[in-house]
């Protein structure tokens, strides 16, 4: 089917984007409004539109709490919450993700929605941080399997995996569903990744390499994720070959975590004056100590056992399934993605980047 | 290197020596040539092969018998063509028809060429070229056609290049021109060899459909040489580094060699290497299509040498000052690694990609691109030889064991049983020896009953006077026995 025909089909559709004022949500709204301007978009979110995540003109926004009775239109796109969160919030997060997703699904079915897209995360697979995940694909088990088989360890993204499974199992002839699993994100409006890495310069933390510095990671520009959502919508209202499927979405250019950091620092004109390699086990111990100190003093630190494991983890996925079924290719390459993210962040904090 | 300096070198670098010995001792050629039945012309061809090529003659001679002579003749034909092209004493008017018509000489019995200047190092090959022609005509027609076709393309390519060089500026401008030049001097060889392999049934015919793959094989090798030989070529007034790349770093090509431009030269070097690394994936893909061990070795050895040379040259300022080479020991180790299978070769490639990655620095404007390229190589290797499989991960989630883990557990259990058995055996031996000794002591009259009684009543040491008496008695008996001896 050609692009024109798809555009015509989408012109007659209504799309509801939950969480549409957030980082991924607003990027998706912008991408959809640009590619299919005739499509009617409604955004629901707990927060009103935010200045840092711009929305295009003519989008109707509603403040809705998805954990209460949701109001759902004809087709829904539901970005989940894929952030790391403290233990105290676990119950709350479970409520938003699992209960919220179930509410959205129920409402979508009740209102005769054709398609339902769930924004999951690659963490549904790469949850056990002790394992390494090189070149994984969609055949890999998710942590919902871990829950089913009664694993006793902490599964930080178990609720997301459960929510994802809910969505995929709900796929039917009436309402086709699919799930997208983006990797770590960067891009305009990123308040976590680039700011945290940039903050290392001021804290003199840049010379320290944790682990070998050879572990590869996927990072994705947020507008690529937005693209994948549009492709998924297009698929589910036409051929529906993506129905009931999950897809890893990333830039498909794995780089080492260390180099990602070095590239960001280099954009801000900083090159570590020397480098010290810290073995992973030692860093893990240091992370534990820092956690104890912060627990006692109630301050925050960059170093924790989790962040050490994160920095040393091998996590990248194979992008073939999304390429074959959705026709997804990263439009913004990782090099541009890093540059754009740094430029936007520098502008946000009022810093001039060296040229 | 003299014997003494060699001895000192290898004493200080024992691993290098070990690699050389390993290669010499353990390498079994897949096919061994039997020179006894060679005809005179065949002997002459192999003699020239040794004379004209140091690196290729060994691997060519280990090739499958079906391809041994065709590849040897192919090599000599191209070497002959090269000797005409390299000779600056031949004027263009004579040279051009020679290069363009070289393919036809292959069919003229007894053709040879004596027009080279005396100092041209492979002059003798052309003087006695009739031997090569005889062997060429003895080959299967299919092989003849392939060699003739490549000779035709390469001869014309060289002639075009000579005309251009005579006209104005011979230096390479764009990356496209650079690729084209490399294609003429090396990519075409890759094409010819691939066609020979497929014709002989020793390689997957799909390799011919994907021409990009065999092109990359040649380009990667040629680009490696061009990068490594920058100083030598500069001294000979040849420039193969494309202007499109060096002009990003310096204004004039000569500036690359000025000490004050050290950092700029290094950045230019890494951009050249980045450009060459783009072929690595294709090369590994190509090698996966080779079916026969000797053909695999023939293709894999130069590729392994090339990636190692890339690593050696990467951000190494020495290349602008002198000619650098990988050591003989490293070369032997690489040959051991590249004459087994693709997986071992891939490990070698990954290892060198990581080494390159480690030398990469954010000071370099191409830092991120190089990092991405190294990541891409690693991801590609992971795709052909996954370190973990989804099926295994599924089993792990269910708490079941993969075949490998089950085997390991079984082995562990076996080892454990072995250890228990050994401990039991040793215990039995200790008990037996102790029992025998005590039995002998009892037989000689030791009073264990008294000892037991003393022990149970809490006397663990002999009473002092008893101990003294026993000592005196022992001394007395000893002196008595000595006296008896005397």
C-alpha cells in the first residue's frame, strides 16, 4: 500500500495518546501530526501540557488519571512508564502500569478501538542485570516469564512485562495490539540520560572507567521511537502483520557506554585528562558503600550497585523484526542523535557549546 | 638481523618465538604439492612464484590441486602486467598497447618481453614469460577465460590510469576515485579468484551474485597497504590517500609529514582506517562462503594480517616516519588463527576491533564514527556466532538446563565421584599402613593395653622420671649396639 493510501485511511481515524505530554508521548504526537495532519489526535495525561515537551497546534488535551475510570476514544496509543524508580514507588508504579494498562485496554475494547499500541521497554527482557544481553531478539523471554516461574529475585520491570503481556494477549480480530520496546532514549526533552552524564564533568568523575569499557549498548533518539509508533499505527490499521507482536526499537548502532559518555563530554568541550580503569567487582563494592552512606545521610550519589551493573552491562538488540514487519529504520543516526541531544541540553541550561 | 641480535630478541620476546615454533611445528598444509612430477614449465612457474612473491607463494602452494596451477598462473600473469606498468622507462606510446593487449599475449606461444629496464626487479619473469603461457594454455578453458577476462579489465584500467597520470595530476581526488583505483589493482583480483573458486566447486556460487563481497576482500587488503606504506609512497612521489580525506585535516599533502602537524596527521590516519574498516563485515561474510580448507586459508591469512596491520597503524605516528610491519611472531600467530575455521578467525577480528576501539580517543573528530564501526563489527560477529541463544535463555527462565549446562553438570558430578573415590582409597591406604605398623609394634611386644589405660586416666605425657629413664635406656642401648658393631 502506498503512503497516500495509508494517509487517507488515517485521515478518517481518531488517535488517543495517553501520556502524550511526556518525553516519548509528545514526540509521538509531533511525529503523527506531521506525517498524518488530517488524523484527529487527542492527548490524555495526568499532567497538563508542559513547556519542555512542545505539542503541535490543534491537539485536544485532557487531564485523565488512567488508574481511575479512563475515557477512551476509538484507537489508542499508550506509552508506558519506563523509568527507573525507587522501591517506595513500586506499588504506585505497579498500579499505573498494570491497572492503568488494563483500564485502557478495557475502555478501548468497549469503545470499539481498532488498534492498541503499548510502549514497553527493552528492560522487559534485559531485567536480570547479572546477565549480559548481546544481540538479543524478540524470541528472548521477558521478565513476565520470570514472574510466572516464581523467581524470587527483584524484578524491577516485572510490572511492565506483565502489562506488555496483558496487551499482547488482548490482540484479537476486533482490536489488534502490539508492543514496542525502545532501548535507552536520548533527544530533546531528555531529563535523565544526557543531564546525568553531563553532570559527571562537574563532579570530576569522567576519568574513571568502570569495567572494561568494551560493553556495547543501544541508545535511541526519541524521534526514532516516535517514528516506530507511527509505523505501528499504520501497520495495525492496514495489513495488521504486527498484531500480537513485540518489537525491539533502537538505533541499531550499538556503541560502548563509555564512548557514549566520552562523546557527550567532548560536545561540551571536555576530554578526560587521564583514564583510570576500575574493575567491575571493586566498583560494585564501592557502589554498595555509597548506597549505605546515602541511606545513612539521605543524600544522592551517582554511584550505586545498580548504576555499576548498568555501566558494565552488555545490552543491544537485533533490529531485524522491526525492520521486516514495521519497515522501521532509524532516521536519526546515533552520531546526530548525540549531537542534537547535547545541543538541546546546552540550550536548556544556557551553555554555549564549543565548535 | 644477525644471529646474536635474533637470539637476544627472542630471549626478550619468548611469546614471539613460541608463535613461530607453533606455526612451523603444528601447521599441517591441507594439500601438499609434489614437485617430483612437475614438468619443466611448471617448475619454472613455481620458481618465479617464489621469486616474485614472498607472502603469497606459501599459501598458493598449499592450495587444492585443482586450483594450484590456475592460481599460480593467474598470479604470474598479473605480476607480469604490473611489471610493465611499474616501469617508468617505457614510454606511454609503447606501454599503452602492451597493457591493453596483454590478454592476447597469453595465447601467443613463446611470447616474452625484454623491454624492461635492467633494474626492474621482476624483469626476468617477462623475459621467460613463455613458460607461463605454456601453462596457461594447458589449463581448463573455463579457467583460461576467467584469467583472460580479468587481465583484460586490469590491463585497460592500468592503461587509463597511466594516461591520466601522464596528462596531469595522478593523485587520487575523491573517495570514489580511491575506491576505483583499489578496485583495479585489488578488487579485480578478488573477482577473478572468486570465479576460479566457484568454477572449481570450492566456494558457494552465491559469492558471485554479491559482487560487493569479493570487491571488499580486495579493497580491504589494498587500503591496508596504502595506509601502511604512506611514507614509502610519499618518498617515491606517489599519493594514494584521497584528497577528499586528507584535505579535511591539512591544506597540503606534504603537511601530513611535518612534526608540528602530528595530531592532524593522526586524525587523518584514523579517518583512512575508518574508511577501510567499512569493508570488514563484507570480508567476514565472504569467508563464510568458502567451502574448502585450503581456499579458506588462502583468503583468510591476508585478511587477518590486514586487520592486525590496521590495528598497528591506528593512531600510530610511526607510519609517517618509516615503514612499519607486524612482527614475524605475530604473523605466525595470526596464521595459526586464520587456518582453522571462521569462528576462530572472527575471534581474532573481534580482538583487533576492540584493540582499535581502545586506542580511539575523543580528541579525534571521527571518534564516534570509529566507535560505531567497531560496534558494528562486533555486532556482526555476534550475529553469525551468537554467544547466547534465545532458546537457552528460555530454558534458564524455566529453571531447566541447556544441553551444555547439563553436560557440564554431569561432568562435574563425575569429577566429584572421582575425588571421593580417591579420598576413600587414600584413607584405606593410610589405615592399612597404620594398622600394619601397630601390628608390628604389638608383635615386638608393645603394651598398647597399658598405653590405653594411661591415656584413659588422663596422662597424656610420660612421667618425668620414666621419660628420663627411657631416654637413658635408649642412649645406653644405642652405645651398646655401636660397641657391638665395632
